[in-house]
């Protein structure tokens, strides 16, 4: 997605520890027009799948997931990082380590929102080591639903997550794949 690459080059900031900061348009302040086009692109990429639910994790995955849900005209479910006071104990759950925050979150989704008849598309903002996506896959396994694909806005292809998911046989589509963040410079896989 060329527009996304240009936005990363224009507004992204590479921080120590191979972290790409894109909080001016993706995961703190959100560019709604760009997010709409991201959702439409995921719809285009997965249009051959009978998607009934979009699944993501709070908080940064919600914006691209919501726009993808809008494009597919299906509900969006997000895994919570903390239990709500109104949520019962009937939930799917997993532990997810955050690469950027260096903490492990216990995530959960109420069982009534994903059923064995659902065809799920996982959407997330970043893929590095694959911890968040693997947690969401565990929830799909618990729900016994069909996982039809994984859509990632920005994949750090130099980290292990994407290759491990592809090797495991999952259909993974990333809008942008980053080859390197060396010397505070973004290099895309196609460069």
C-alpha cells in the first residue's frame, strides 16, 4: 500500500530497540481517511473469504479492525486487556507479551461474541514477534471457529512473527513489510 509507505516515511519515527512510532496517524492520533482505505484494502485482500467477524486486540488494533469490519459489513470484536466489571467468567483468554511495553497482558473475549460457526479475520496494527496474533489465534482455537486470515497494517519482517505464522500455514497479508529499521531509517521489503 504505497500511501501507507509514504505516511510512514513522512510521519513515522524510528526509536531505539527497533520500534517504529506512528502515533501521529495510526495508534494515538488516527487519520480516519487513511484508516478507511486500510479497511477497504483488507476487504480487497480477503474478499474471497466468507468473513463473519473481525477480531483484534485493544487498543491500537481497534481502528483498522473497525474500518475492516465496516468494509465487510460484519461485527468487530476486540480482546480486552483487563476484565470489565460487567463481564462474566465465560470468556476465551490468552497471555500476550507486549514487545513495546515489555509487559504480559492477560487478554479475554466474552464467549458469546465468537462461536464455532464464525469465520474470523484477525486484524492488528503491528506484527513483530507475533505474540498478539498468537494470543488471538488461541482464542479462535478455544472458540472452535474458522480462522480465515490475518491482516496486519505494518509487519516488521526482520522479526520472527510473520515467518512463523506463514510457516504454520496461516494466510497472512501485510499492507506494508519493513525489512529494516537500522540507523533510524525505514527500509521496506520491496526496496
